[in-house]
C-alpha cells in the first residue's frame, strides 16, 4: 500500500546576501478576513483576492536566522502558544535548520506583537527559550507596551495579547535587553524606523559585499491587497496613517533601488521585489534558488 505525505515538510529556506546567510523559518500561518483591514470594502478585498487566485486571507508568519562572522541572530520568535495551532511552529523549524536555541546570541524584534515576540519564553516554566541571547528592540516598544496608562486604554484582547504578552515574554530578558532607535544593531544589520503599525516598528536592512535585503517586518500583512493599495492599513495598527506612509515610502525605495525585500507576513519564504507600473506597485516573488 502506498502511503502519501502526512504533513508538510519543514519551513526552512536559505538565501545568501553577500557573506551573510539568511534562513527564512516558518512559524506557520494565520487565517484572517477583510475585517482585519481599514480602507477597503469586503467587495474590493474579494476582487483583489480573486485576482491573485487565492480563496482566503492566509498570512504566513515568518522569522529569519542571520549568520554572520561566526554569530547567529534570530529575527522574531514566532507566536508561541498565543495564536492557535496553525502557528507556533518556529522551534520545530529552527531544529530542522540544525540550530539549537542556545546557539542564538541575539534576538532582533521588529516590534512586540504576539506573532513576533510570543516565542521568547516558555510560559509553562517561565524560562527563556534562548538562554544565551540578548534581546534587541526599538526603545519605543517596551516604552509603549510596558506603559500602564496605554494598557488601560486598550481593549481586553489588546491588554492580553499585546501588553500582557509583551511583558511576560520579555521578562526573563530584562537584564539582557538592548534598545535602539535606528542604525547598526548587529553585524551587517541596520535598523530603519518604519513606525505606525506600532510606535517602534522597525525594518532591518542586511548589507554585505554590495548585496542588500530589506526585511520590512509588518509593513505588509495582506500582500494581495496592500501592495496594489498601500493606503489600506490594519485594525491593529497603533497609527494607521503613519503605517500607510511608512509602507508607501518603503515601496518607493524598494522599487526605485530594485531591492530584494521580504517580510514577516509575505507568503513563505517571502523573498521578492517590488515592481512599479506607473503609480501601481506589484510584488514579484523571487524564484526558488538552488545555490546558497
Ligand atoms: Zn505580525
């Protein structure tokens, strides 16, 4: 009897940028609908989805390992046990990539939402998943999510998933947290402020030997909608107008400089380019590469 595949193979993909190895890791997917977006009707969203030959809004949840000069950074930690069984698979894929959590020396976060920071700590024991890692994040992130007055203004869901999550997940890293505003954050990695989604939301530019990769965090959640319509923001954006301005600016930079980009919610592994036809942007996924 022939037995077919029982589950997907590990979500691991290697992409070299100059001397730096970047490894895309999947944390899984999140299933959402048009209610997540501001500034697009259900009908318009359905048309854009159908145009992309997709039947439902599925967000990849991605993280990236960065290897440079004998060091290992992990950009984002996935969602742990906060967002249901379709996500929270980062540790499995990290193991599939052959990396022990203890080998990670730095955790870089674009921001502190649950699909990014909720894999920092094992909540059943309170122990850090990454015992040797320094936590590196924009100064505005703990400033906002640890602010009791800001938490008091949130909905119950925001209090639990955003504010409480950020506090409990970052707690074991309290004495080994480094904050930045912009500029160099790790060898070959530069932070570019792209505020709006959260007060400290940052993109990271990887630059080595004349090759560059822009990892734009949550600049895009719904590629089918937000690439052609960059003015469409998310209900979870702390400042939707600023988020749209950041998105427009990064699209223009990526298009004019023909820059390789990827993101935490671009369809795994997420690498590609932003093209422009007149005023209209489009995303062109990069073809699978044999060489690394
Ligand atoms: Zn996210």
